């Protein structure tokens, strides 16, 4: 076979193989990054609620609950959509995120809204930590 043809074939196959390897590694890095970003966001949101929403606050009229929870739901939904494909193997991810976005005063059941919100967020954190390792 012509040495030029061999050189061209080697060059093309090496480039294709290198591209596939680079694509695989970049996909893994992107997935790990989105997992960590989502977990960091949800942990930060949880700590903001825990530190800033006092006990015995009224739902949904409390300015604390309104500011730290209700007003942040759109940002939470945006983050969920960015991370959804990363957690597609989780059967509970969708239901746990829906539980948070759909919380109402019916969910309190004689309990403090703050505790119900934090328990819902804690369940999501526990589920996402399974995939962040």
C-alpha cells in the first residue's frame, strides 16, 4: 500500500479515536460538575432557610417564608431542569423535587412550615448525595 495512504488513514483514525476519548472525558466532567453544582445550590438554599426562617411563622403570609422559600421556587425549578438528566437514573428525583415545589399549608399537618420545608429539602439532598460521589 502507498505510504501516503497509510499515513492519511493513520492520521484520520487517530484523530477520530482521540476525539471520542476527549468527548467521553468531557461528558463525565460535565456530569460531575452539574451534580456538584446542584448539590451545592440545594445545600445553600437549605442553610438559608434554616438560618433565616424563624419558628412559628405563618404560611404563606410570613415575609420570611415568602422571601426564603416561595420567591426562590422559580430558581429551584431552573436548577432542577439543568440537573435532571444527571439524575435520570434516580426514580425519586422527580417526585422529591415536585414535593418541594408543590408544598402548601395542607402539608403542615399541625407542624411548623419551616420543619416541613427543611425535611423535604433534606430528602432531596440525601437522594442527590447518592449520585454525587
